[in-house]
C-alpha cells in the first residue's frame, strides 16, 4: 500500500503545506501573520464557542473484495513555536524580535512539523462499531545554537511543542440493495483536554495544540472506491447520501486507479495532479508559478535575508527563484493541456498562400473575434432542451460537478441572463452570463467580465 500512496503523496504534500508561507515569504508580511486556514482541527474546548472545528468526517463508497484490508494514513502539521534569543555579554540569553546574520535575519515563527498516523485493518472488522485509533504527541522543547560567520556563538533558537491528542475512528456499513458495496466513515477528532485561559484566549494560543492541514489517505489492497463526483448510475443515490464535513474525498493516484482516496480540506477533482511544469513548491494559494517566481526573484536583498530567516521552506523558495535556469522559467509560460494528446509534427507549410475561406480573415490573429465573421456573440443561438437560447435569454444555472469550482457550485439553481454566445478554438460553445440580482451586473457588462457556463450547465426558464 505504501507504493499506492506514493503516487498520491505529491498532491497530499501540496495539501499539507498549502498556504504554509505566502509571498513575499517573510514573517513580517501581513498575510503571514494569520497562519493556516485549511484543515485546522482545534482543541474542542477552544472551538466550542468559535467557528473552527475540532473534527472532520469523511464518507465514501467502496467495493472491497473478500478479505480486503484498508490502510489509513492521517497526516497533519503540528505548530512548533520558535523564539529567537541573543547571547548577552554576561553569558545569559534574552528573547529578541530578530537576530541579524550575514545571510539571513532570524525572527520568531511557528514552524510546521509533519506528523503521520497509520493503521491497517481488515474491512470485515469495520462493520458495526468499527475501529478507533487514538494517538498523542508529547510536549517537548529543543534548542539550536546560532553562530556568526566567524563561528562565534551569538544566540539560539528555542522550539516548543505542546501536547496534542486525537483519534481516528473507522467504520463501515452495507448499502441497501443487491450490490456488494459499503459506505466507509472515517472521523478525525482533536481530543486535547487543553482549556483556554479565559474567553479572551486567541487563535495563537490554540494553534500549537491543533491538527493543522489534516487530511486522510485511504487505500484498499484489493477492491475499489467509487467516485463521489461521478459515481455509476446505480450508486448515485448512495453517493448523494454521503455526509462529508470539513473535508472532501476524491480518487487519487494515476488516472484510472480506484484503490486510493485522498480526503482533503481543499476541494479537488478526482485524480488531482501537480502541473509537470512546476519546478517546486511555492506554498502560495492558487499558485501562478511564473508570476510568483519572477516577483520572488525581484525581492530586495534585505527582503530575501528575512525570508531565509523565516523558515527553511521559504529559504528554499528564494534559492529556487534565484537559480532557476531560463529554459525552466520558459516552461512556465503557458501550457495547452487539451492538445497534448494530439500534438505532433504538423504538415509541411504550403509553398503558396492558402486560398481565402469565406468569413475568415487570415490577416487577423486567431484570438481576435474579428478573425472569424461567421460567429456573432450577440446574434448566435444555441438549442438547449428544444429551446433556442442567445443573448437576452433567461436560464437557470446547474453547473456540472466534473468541470466546475466551488464558486460555481454556490450559483446552482440561480437564475441568470445570457449576455453572449462564445465559441472557443476547440469547437466548444460557452454562454457568458450575469446572475440576476447581482448588484455588479452592470459593471460586469461594461467591463466584459462575465461568468461562463456550457450549454449542458443551464436550463431554459419557462418564460423563454
């Protein structure tokens, strides 16, 4: 099972460190002062009166074969509080806000220490009460001496970790009907008994006792999981009945594999993958590698010194941006995924110019709407459910789960007006729409910043 998990671990690592340190990778940056927003399971006594949770619940469907075993791997970060101390002339250490060194500036910071809880259990044992795997991590303190360029002791780093406790509960139940499928439930809980010191205790006090970026890898040694995003017809009702709280399970590993599930606090699609062009982790949400790399390389020397002193992972980002070869940076300048399977040596260029094609203007760039006068975003119509739809038509939005994002899902069931019918270079058709009741609709029309849905993601309204 370790080999099966390895294929999914690259994406799981991205989940684990998502938002760990954001551009400009310095502890002093405002965006790095509120740490960790994904998968934070706080102590129950702290989260009871706040809008953060002490548990996450995963439910998914599986078809295990006889004698199948389930492997579970819970992964999370534990916040390790690092303080900086300077050596005084009298030989004592005092806590300071920064300790400048020639190559970096050391500052206080919460480091993330990766923790992993693993278990293997027979699927048959999960029926009924299931299995519970408790775990704990003790409090500890470590010190690291800091030396200057001449090898003289100038200070130290003090790292403290608080006691953390939790449990992983696994159970399964049979589905109604003739199919030999099970509903698997996996619950992760923070069971720390720590009690905040009064109602004013802030999030910083709770973080060292939290499970940060908690997520699960689940694997079957024989059998398969069913996609909750695109289940088979017979399982759609059971998939819709699965209750997932503060996490979402997707099939993981190579496309086509169904024996591993990644349950993530970040919404993903089945078989998520890291872009092959990405040269390394940048930890910044919604990474745009080229822009982040260029902006990181443009930081001042002083900003880079502070970033290097903030965290070893931040230092690695600085080094990556400073040493990236031009040919690697060039790979980040866009990729066309849809054409990858058919891209190959093209036909030789004709000796004579191609003849004119009615409606097409070869002298105009392909991306310019004027290049093809056979399409008209304002006048074109598309038939949906027997109704002709175009600019001005009213529709109800029903975005498809397989090719949408969380923002689109919030619009499910809302009414909208079609503003234009657009055709892409691959032959696809899209409706540009504005949502009824959107106070910014007029601004969207003026700026041409619409929402886009395909014809099978809308339903004509009765008044059309």
